[in-house]
C-alpha cells in the first residue's frame, strides 16, 4: 500500500513539474508552433510516454494531419493523414470525445498509418487520444502512446492530457487572436497607404515623412537622384536609404566627397588610371566608378567639381562609359548615381561655375532635406537616440534629459543641423556625473540669449535663479511631483520647497 502511495506521489510531482515547464513554454514563445514540439518532448521524456502527437483539422479540406510529433520520423509524420471519422484520431475529432485503447494490438480501429508501432516485442502499448477544442469546436487532437508490462492507470493519463490539451487550446486561441489583430493592422495599413520609414533615419515630422515618401518612390528605379540641403541635414543617410532599399542593395555603395579631393587627383579617383599615366602611377588602378559597377556611387558636394571634371562626369551620366587616366580602352559600367550638395547650383549656373547640361542630368529626381529648425518635433527623438548611442559608447547610463535642457534644445536655431545636435549631446554625455543631461552641460552657444531668442537674463542673480529652477524641476521629476521627497533630495525643508515652488510658478502636478 505504501509503495502505491509513493508511486502516486511521485507521479503527481512529475506531472506538476511537466505542467510548470509546459506553461513556461507557452508563455515564453512568440510563435505557438515553436512551443508544440518541446511540449511533446516533455510528455514523452518526463512521463514515460513513448510517442506523442498533435494533429490539426483543416476545415476546408476536412483532412486531419500531424502538426507536430515526438518519437516519429518526418516520413512517419507525413503518413499520418486522416479523414473525419477515420480511425481513432478521425473519430475523436468527429465526436469530440476522448478515447483510450488499452492495447492497440487488440484494436481493429487503430490503423497505425504512421507504421511506427512495429516491433513491440510482446509489450502492451496503450493509445490515448483527447480532443483539442476552442469554444466547443474541435480543432485537433493530442495523443500519446504508452508501452507497459503491468497495469497502469490510463484514466489518470487521460485527465492529465486533458489539462495539457486545454492549455494548448488556450494558447491557440490567443495565437489566433494575435494573428487576427496583425491581419487587421495590415489591412488598415493597406487602406491608409504604405508608409515607408528608412531604418537609418530618425524622424516623424511632416517634413521628414515627405522625404521618406520620395525615397520610397525612387528606390525601386535606376533614376539619378540629386539631394539638396544644408550641411548636417543627413544627405548621406538619405543616399544610403535609397541604395539599401533598391534592387542594388547587395551591390557596392561607393561614397566620394568631391570637396575633399584635390583637383590634381579627383579625375584619377573617379575614373582610375593606367600604369605610367603620371609620375606616381606605378600600377594600374580602378577608380570609384569601376568599384561601384552594378551598385551605387554617391557624389557628395557635387557643386565643388571643377569644370573639366564636370565634362567627364556628364559623359558617364549620358553613356555609362569612360576611359581611365592615361588609357585608351573604353570601360562600360552599370552604376546608379546619387549626388548631393549644399550649394546653390542655380546661382552657380548663372555665373558659369556649374554646367547647365550636367545640372539637368543630375536633377532627374530632386530630394530636399529639411533643416533641423523646420522639423523641431524630431529634436527630442534625435537627442534621445544620440544620448543612448554615446551613453553605450562611453559606458554611461543616461537616464533622461532634463526639462531645462529640452527647452534649450527646442529654442535653439541649429545652424549646424543634426550634426551639431549630435555633437552637443555627445559633449553632454561626457560631462554628466549623474546620468542626466542638464542644461548647463550643453554648449554655451545654446545658452545665450541670441541663440535661443530668449529675453536677456544678465547678472549673477539671474543665473542662480535659472540653476535653482532647473534643480527644483529635476527633483520634482525624479519624485513624480512629491514635494516632501523632492525637498529631501535637495536637502532643504518642505517649507522652503513650497516657497520656492510658489516663487517660480512651478506646478508639481505636472510631474505626477
């Protein structure tokens, strides 16, 4: 009697452990199909169940097939297909009632379509099949084989499998609901129109959405693109977005800064040279255009090219061919050209500094990158991204950007655009000692009245008051508006805290 109790107790322990593992699998798996096979493995290994399978019903074809199995080969799983009412599995799906076969060797209803039960060598093999149901509809089955010599409590196995089956059914229900929600979202996106957002550019402002739409439109073509905009607006990022969203994404993306190359070497850099073409040409060398063959070449600061180089570039644009410096062989290429400039090309054309025919060849699809002052709603997004970037790079945890710092960032006119903002945040990350980017850590240029169009505040008293307001707001933000806790942080009395809040017109409720 004691042995029976011990055996029953051990079985309960194993079942609880198995249910705990199964629950963890279902909770932790984003895709249900990835969790089913490990669940069957738990049933087979922890509870001495020789084989286990999950079948699903296709309601359109009324065919039942094995979705996942443990103890069956791929070929055996393929064989396991049933019609409604066929064999034990087909009957369980039709009736919705569980079935227990104590010995499949004595059952004419057990079809063994998988051919996996051969070679039992006289051992009994029980088969238990329970329905998996959702809202009274049978969607499939969970079944197990148990080989045994002596009597076993198959009814306990059935009860345990019913629990597992209900857990799987609930997971299927949740999975279907999630999939339905995804389908609805896709349909909604389809109805609203496709919104393209390059992964390498941060921005949600209207001005940037217009840029993203243009990038999306031109990416799939081979059209030449001219990107205009002030220095630091992200023209190179836009060029990268076009290339890596295009059919040429797997091919080279070659960058050339036309302003950085001396006039004496720019032709060789672009088109290459033959050995002996000039004094230092000790070997033949491919130029940037050859290196970019089948890919994209990005010509930054195109407005700085000399008139002679402009002529040769025009030929490449028209004919997709050129000769190396000192060479006579014509080289054919297939290159997409993206150019960028911050210079007024139209004014340069009127002065004869830039060729009109080259301008019209480049200006097939113009994209204008907006300056940061015209996309101020993106400033905080960019600042947060840069704070995270340089925090990781310098092993510094940046908790937040203080309210006064945000106000400075938003009021500044940013002549250096995104590049200047990035430099400011990098500086602040290096200077912070508490993981917070405070206003006093930003460059002096951002804190001047001229830069922010703010009313002039001069003198020591004004500077002290600005610092006091910043510290009060930071403390309230840290404590979610709790005046008592904020006072303790600042090491002042609650009375002084209240007086200062009233003095500066600070609303603690704003931080709750």
